[in-house]
C-alpha cells in the first residue's frame, strides 16, 4: 500500500512539474475598438462614434432589444451618430456593427433607463 501511495504522489509531482501555465497576456495588445458609445446607461439618446474611415466601409449599425426584436438598422454615413430613444422601453439593448457581407465587426450592449 505504501508503494502505491508513493507512486501516486510521484505521478502527481511529474504531472504538475510538466504542466505549463500560459504566459500573461497584455491587455494593450488587444484590437482597438471600432465603436465607442455613450452615455451608458442612456435616457433619451445615445451617441455612437466610429473609428476613422468607417463611413467608407459600407457598415450598418443594427440595434436589437434584449429579446431579439430589431429596433433599428441604419447605414453608417458619418463618424458620429446620435440615436434617439423615444421608442425604446427601459431595458438592455444590443448593437451590432456589420459589414457589407453581413458579418459582425463589433457588438456591444447598452442600457436604457427612463
């Protein structure tokens, strides 16, 4: 029994010494955001600011309620957009920035409080 226990401890030691821990990932190496939005939470409007030349990429900005209803979808024609929230109820909303092929470039969520 003592040999079995020793063998067990030895195998655990070998496993843990050969196990490599992933190196720290620097957060600054992350991709820069294409969309900035504020204020969050919002009450009557929300601003979207896009990175340079985004308006020339044929992107669309779609906003969905948290249960999946499409609230709006507009082409990005300027580097700043203001979305009024008159028809929006209190709750969480998700936005998606999509390219011409319909692929999601970036997404995020914001809250409406009224």
